[in-house]
């Protein structure tokens, strides 16, 4: 399974989260499914998320710079970084 790991810094977490929740259909159409969302304790404007990726190329097209920039401006995004990753099994202690 392919995942997308994102780090995002926002000016207003509640406003960004509301925008993110409103974009669920768009994310689903791009083959992205949010499975984890974390918020910084000491820095509440910092968030990390993991999304399942059905189709890497479809997801990449969804994240084209002009659309992301426009949506990011509306949502108060200050920084955004993402990477496609894969899960590697680990042995637990």
C-alpha cells in the first residue's frame, strides 16, 4: 500500500480543518483517504497527516501546484510538504 505523509503549518487550525473536512469528496475522487491526523501540542498550527493513496499519479495530479496554492491561501496554509511513502513491517519489542 502507498501512503502520503504530509506536514503542514497553518495560521488557524480550526479554519484549515473545516476546509479540509469540506474537501473530502475532492480527496476521494483523487484516490486519497485520510487515515491519521496529528496536531502539535506545543505548536497547534503544526499538523501531520497520513493518507492512503489508491493511485499515485492521480494523487500527484490532484496536488498540482496552482490548485494547491489557491486552496492553501483560502485555508491559511503557511507551509506544506508531502511525500509518497510505503509501509515497512517492523518487529515490536
